[in-house]
C-alpha cells in the first residue's frame, strides 16, 4: 500500500525538473522544482534515507501512510502534494512559498508593526488550533519554519512538520549543539524526553510573537548570566521601553500569556483566538490575500 502511495520508482525525475536551492536541514534539502507537464513551480524536500536508521525509516513510512497524504488541509499550512521514493531518497512535493522565511522578513524590516504582527499571529493561531484539534503538535515553531506565500504582504504558511518530526530533529535536539531559543521550559526540564502537551507550541509562538514586535528574541545568551536555559525555565524576560518602538500593554499581556512557565496556566490556541488584542484589527493595515 505504501509503495502505491509513494508512486513508482524513478517517477520524480520523470515528472519534475529541479531548480535552485531554497533551504537546508540536517537530513533534508529543499529545492525549487517545476512540474514537466504544467510548468508549475513547487518546493521539493529531498530526504536522504541512507542517513537515517532503520527504526526511523519504518516510522517515516508509517507516518506517510497514516497522516501526511491528505489529512492536514489548512490555508495557513504548507500542503504536501505528493511523495516519491527514488534510489533511497524521498521527494516531498510541497506548495512553494515564494516569499521565503518570516525570519528574513523580520531582519529586513527590523520588526513588524502591531497590525502586521496581529495578521501573522491570527493566521498562525488558526493553523495551530487546527493542528491541536486534530491531536497534532508541531514542536518546532520558529521563524525559519514560518514561510511567506508571496514577496509582498503577510500571508504566512507553517512549514516543516510531519515527516520532519520523524526524520529530522526539532530545535530541542539541536540544543545539544545549537540554541533552545524557542523551546518551552517543560521540554528543557524533561531533559530530552518527549513532552506530549500541545502547550509547547504556544510557548514557541510566544517567542515568535515577541520577535515580531521587537525584532530580537526574549531569551538569549547575549544577556547571560543567567544562562539561556535559566532564563527560559524561570521565565525571565523584559519588555524594553524604546522611544522608537512603543508596544501596547495589550500586546505585551498577550506575549506574557504565552510565555507562562507553567504549561497548565499557559494560554491555549483556542483561548488565544479570543484575545482582545488579536481581534483589535484596524482598517487600512497590511492585510492582503
Ligand atoms: P528542515 O526539517 O530541514 O528544517 P524545512 O521543511 O524547515 O526542513 O525546510 C528547510 C528550509 O527550506 C526552510 O527553513 C525554508 O527556508 C525552505 N523551505 C522549506 N519548505 C519550503 C517551501 N514550501 N517553499 C519555500 N521554501 C521552503
Ligand atoms: Mg525547518
């Protein structure tokens, strides 16, 4: 059955022409790909299965069958169109997000206005609420995994889950050599054991919200001591008051409701969708569909 779903051998290269690189991870490369029939552009995530162990390979097959092809359908989530298996590589055909990573847009603009941030957050919360309702936890929400549909506007799409969560590693795994900037306190406290609560996504989203508003992260090694892990576990962060960037009290309260150390007390996606700041959309903002 899996074989059928993964299409026949060799058909990726028969059906697509590869283009430039779009991004890279530990086990995966993402490239532009054009469908030979339609000429339409897609992103293709190429996963080298020779680099992953047998156990993970089995899980990957299972996951492909169980969920990925079709179950997750949401306007703010990157859609998987097809998966090919060809000489030990998986080729995952995805919606192309032409605007690239939210991360790069933040760097470009310095930070977003409250209205721009609100539009981004609304879409992300709708997507995360949808995933949580289906019992799916993303586990790796950060600006590198939030993509923009177009070069202009703020239409966002959540990327990198499902396959990636099995084959690749989440930010927590990367903490061994990298930074846990987006990782919830309960994940750090559990020393790498899997934390199943979907509240971990809400913490990471709180970090993303903060970065959208200020242009820099709430927790960072630059501020140490206390260490980054200590800052997160104790929920130590500040809202810097700068004349050039005044953030409203309501927006800050929304950040705090997500960056709450106790996952039980932390706001859920469903609750967050009712937040008054989120709903205080102003006319004439950057909303473009
Ligand atoms: P990894 O598991 O390696 O982190 P991702 O799915 O996050 O893989 O993809 C890595 C990078 O590739 C992303 O951060 C982004 O820059 C780029 N990328 C991924 N998917 C797409 C897409 N659908 N459209 C455009 N760029 C993408
Ligand atoms: Mg990623």
